[in-house]
């Protein structure tokens, strides 16, 4: 055996080792590809009923939208009636406000006079009380001064 044959055997052994080392990940990759293929198949089988359900759901939604449009039309009719009623109520409210203003003006004028008279009487009574008190205080002070003068003259 020559050196070239030994080198060829070593190279063949190294190549065999490389093939064996690469065979393990390739076999594992095969299992992964099989699992992915099964998942895609399951997904395809599960998607068909979902799409059928989606078609039914879309038809139901369209039916519901038709009912919603009908309901909205009815609500719009009721809103028109409500708008008319609101206009009438606004007119009545304006009339009541005007009537209230007239009644308040008619009733408040005599009430204002009575209130003003009562206020004037209270002020006059208070002023009279203060005047009486002031008069008493002045008389007392005048008497004290007079008594003080008399006592000073008597003490001389």
C-alpha cells in the first residue's frame, strides 16, 4: 500500500464520517418537514369549514344591516315627530315665561312698596332709639359736669 492509497482510504473514511455526521440532522429535518406537512394539511382541512361559516356569518351580517337600516328609518321618523313636539313645547315655554314676567311685574310692584315701607319704618324706629339713647347719654354727661362744677365750687 502506497502513501496515495492510505491517503485515499483516510479521505474515504473522513468522507464517510462527514456523511454520518450530516445524516443525523438530515433525518431530523425530515421529521420536521413531515410535521410541517401534517400541520398544513390540518390547516387546509380546518379552513374550509371556517370559510363556509364566514360566508354564513357575512349573510347574517347583511341581514342584520338591513334590519338596522329599517330601524334607523323608524327612528328618524320618530325624531321628526319629536322635533315638532319640541318646537311646540318651546313655544309654550316662551308663553309661560312671558306670563311669569307679567305676573311678577304686577305682583312685585306692591310688594316692593310694602318692603320699602317696612324698611323705612325699621330705619326710623332704629334712628329714634339711637336719638333717645344719645339724649340720655348727653343728659347724663351734662349732669356729671354740672355736679363736678358744683362740687368744685363747694370745695373752695
